[in-house]
């Protein structure tokens, strides 16, 4: 059986300069590219949702 290739969808993303700067610093801390960090964070949010929690904000207090 031949392994299926992982196909990644490219999407345009518009975010503020300050958010990008925060993501850039965070991704450097975790040795990822900014794109890799965004993909990781989105994956974590989807897993959270699949585990029956509806909103991530249930566990986050307002800053």
C-alpha cells in the first residue's frame, strides 16, 4: 500500500504587525517557523475542540 502524501492547503492570512511580531518571538522560542507555529496553534485548538470543549476562552481569563 502506497503512503498518501500530506497535502497542505495554502491560504492568505492577514494579521496585525504586532500579532505577527508576537508570533515571531514565540516561534523562535520553540524553534519553529512562524508558519509552523501558526499551524501548531491551530492544530492544538482543533484538538481542544474535538475533546468536547467548545470554546478555548473557557480556560483563558481576560488580560
